[in-house]
C-alpha cells in the first residue's frame, strides 16, 4: 500500500483548491459515507497498515494543530468533502446536532423519530440510573444506585417485591 508519500503529501495531492480563497475545496480521493473525504494515513504504529481518517479532520490538524479530544470538525459550508480550513470549525456532538437541525439535515426514521430523539431518551434513562455518558460514548457510573431489593429481604420487611405492604 505504501506509495512513498508522506501523509501530508498524500493529503495535498488529493485536494482541489480553487483560486477563490473563500470557495470550498474539493476532494479527489475516495470518500466515506455522507461524502466526507477519506485519507489513508501510513501510521507506523498501525503495523504498516493504512489508517483512514476524515480528510476535513486532517485539514483542520494540518492548519491548526491537534483536535482536542471529544471535539468534532464541523463545516460552515455544509459540504462534507470540503477541506477549506476557513469553512471548518470545532464543535461538540451537540453543536453538530444543532447544526444539522439548523440546516434541516435531521434524518428521521419512518415513525418520524430522529436519532436525536433516541439519544435524548437514552440520556434521560442513563441520567436516572446515575450513569454519565462521556464524549467518546463510553459511560461512567457516577453514583451507585441501589440495586433492586431481593425478594428475600422484602419478605423480612413484610413487603412484596413492589415495595407494598404484604396483605397477610
Ligand atoms: Zn466549504
């Protein structure tokens, strides 16, 4: 797979940069779903295997430095393959969702439920359980919620498994 190019050279070779500095930059390389440019990095730590990254993300890092953990590179131009650093900004997943709504890009399923609706429900359930969701999607238990009392312990207190006093 090695093409003898550095990651930066490979990135630059796939760009289409128009004369107008404010116009979107095109991407000649392959793309991910949703149209984001796909750039293969020849990172040595991946055992010589090429690692695909979003071209817009690479562009951001190329021009601005490393992307802080948990942040996403978003487009002001709503043009996924665009790599013009002037059109890229850093935001959270919430920013991305808000951005999608603003631009009317909020996909709904057949029932009219958006992914965000599902996520909201998931979040409220997690919150009730005392579980905090981190930016990377992993969950952390914030406080130990009391486990369901065992039937045996309830029998002792004279309550049924729903916590109601038992009718003797
Ligand atoms: Zn653009």
